[in-house]
């Protein structure tokens, strides 16, 4: 399943720098993984519908989303060990199959409890898919740096568009079909993904090892991450920062993660997640900035639909459709950013992306109930350009110069950083918005609340811009490992 040296040279001569077999692997991963990434947000728009369908409070049915996100967090730390133990191809097909099973079971759920349980099952499959998709793509490239930015521009398309397209697709389904189709829509996509993976993904069974599972590390890290995210999500749900529902899981989760850090440093390469990989400038710096990018991306994704629903009186579907220009901008930026990264370097490109994101957020800090939707649509295209730009240099930097076995470790670390950062950013903006809305019930108070929240979202983007100064610049030292480069040529 590999191209010959001649064909690889032909690809380089065409100017894309990415061999055909690598791009084949990337597209197979994108097709299979898109349903999982989309499903992270597609159900959020249906919470009220599901609560009415099963005759339960919104606080109960909210666990359909919360349980899925917690399952993602639990599964992520297992990915590196499972890939080493069973092989990337087998694990990818198994994760897709688990996600497919969860989707089908969700569609046939008979009450709220069964739906939540099946959603957790679906989330366990998705939690493996997200970091594994990036690992397999980079490993297929064999550590080569040429064309890495353009490859990341393609690999991260679902990650960037999922939060934007999810509510739109969910709204369209609920407008014309039953809620079951929120889950059944995944079935044909995942089936095609499984078939393509079995046919096209390279067989990596020769790299499998008898890796022992770090049980202590798993017991510390997996529930630790889940508890941290639970505490932060309880803030978003309206619980006060000082409430038991927020502080207890947040403090317990932080203590468990801190315990894992101490354990992991002691275990070294035998730990569930090899923390020494953070010592690489590329991984450490990218993880820090990815934490802030998660806060900037997902925090604002809380505010934008609420702005149109609460201030403009739009329906949930209309609010989701009004976010499409941001997706258009994000998609348009990716091929350009993939080319620019090799010319200006990841540090400058990330700073440009966060700067554009901040510029695209500021107008919302001045918007009110009468601001032109046309103007705001233009602004969202600009914001989308920034969103579509920032992930490419960050993901590229985090993967550059790593050997084959370090790549899964780096993908787990960066995925955790982005997810925790997203939960933190969402929680902060939720606190600002709810506290100010609770203090003043009039229209002017609502406008002031959104203005304050959007200013904070802008500040997070600016902070991420400044943090990008720690990223490697153009022509940095992280070159592919010689053994990996030779493996590609073999």
C-alpha cells in the first residue's frame, strides 16, 4: 500500500509534497471520522425536542450531550496504548464500529436513560477516533515535513467545520424528520468509512507490541479528565461557580490529573501518556496555544447562537443557518493557510489567524438587536477565516519531528489540551453571560451582557495571539527522524 520512490518524487515534482498513498489514507480517515466529529454538536440543538419526546426535564436529557463529552475524555488516554497493542488499522475500524453501534442503538432508544447510555457508548468510539485520525495521517507521512501544513489543512477540516455544521444539520433534520435521524444519518457515512478503511488503510500489524496497560495511570487520568469537564459543564448549565455541582467534580478531577502527572513523570515511557513528549518545544508550545484556541473557538460558539436567539428572537434553526458564513470562511482559509505555513512559518501564521479571529469577534461586542445581519454575516466570514487558519500551524507544529511511537502520544496530549481549553472557555463566558443577564432582565441589560462576553472572547483570541510567540518560527529545527524518512522511501 505504499508508493514507490519514483511516484513519491513525482508527487513532490508536482509541488504538493505529499505522496499519493498518504493522501489516500488521509481521505479515508476524513470520510470515516466526519460523522463522529459532526455528532459532537449535532445533538445539542435537539435537547428541548428530546426532553419533550421522553417527558423528562431538560436537566436530565442534557446528559445526552454531557455523557457523550465525558465518554470522549475517558477514551482519549486509551488511544495510544490501544494503537500499540492492536494496530492503528484494527483500532480505527473497531472505533468506527463502536460508534456505528452506538448510533443505531441511540436511534432505537426507548427512554431517556437508554439514550444516555447508548450515547456514552457512541462517545467511547468517537473518543478513540479523534486522536487516532491525526496519528494515522501523520504516521502515514512518515515524519516528513514537506507538505505537512497542506496535509493538516485537509485533516483538520472536519474538526473545524463540525462545531459549525452540527447545529445546522441538526436543525434541518428536526425541521423535516424525526429525532431518530439525528443518529441514523451517521449510519451510511460510517459504513462507507469502515469499508474504505478495510480496503485502503495500510496494514500496520507488524508494528504491534505487547504493550502493558498502565492501569494506575488510567484510573487517575480518565476519571480525572471526565470530572474536570463535568465541573466545567455544570457552570455552563447555570450552576454557580461556587456550587457543589461545580467545585466538587472540578477539584476532584484536578487532584486526579495532578496525581497522574506525578505518576506519569515517575513511570516515564511506561506511563499511559508519556509526559516527556511535552518537553519537545513543538509539542509543549502547540499544546499551550491549543488550550487557548479551544477556549476561543468553543467559547464563542456558545455566544453566537444565543445572540440571535435571545437578542434577535430567531429560532434555533435560523440561528444555526446564520452561522453558515463562519463555516464558509473557515473552509476557504484552509488551502491558503496550508500553503502559507511553509512560506511564513507556524508562529507568524498562528498570530495572523488569531488576529483575524479577534477582528471578526470585536463587531459583536458592539452589536445590538438592530445590527444588520448582512454586516454580521460579513464579520462571520472574517472570523471563519481566522478559525480556519489557526488550527493548521498548531497541529503541524505539534506533529513535526516526532518518531513513529511519539505521534500517538502527541495527538492525545494536544486533543486533551484543546478539549479542556474549550470547556474552560465556555464555562467562563457562560458565567459572565448568566451573571449579567440575571442581574438585569431588561433588553439593555441583555445587550450589555453580550457585549461584555464578546469582549472577553476577543481578549482570549488576543491572548492566544501573544502566546503564539512561543511557537517555532520558519525553518525551525524539528526535522523528521531519519528512520522514518527512510521508511517512507522504502
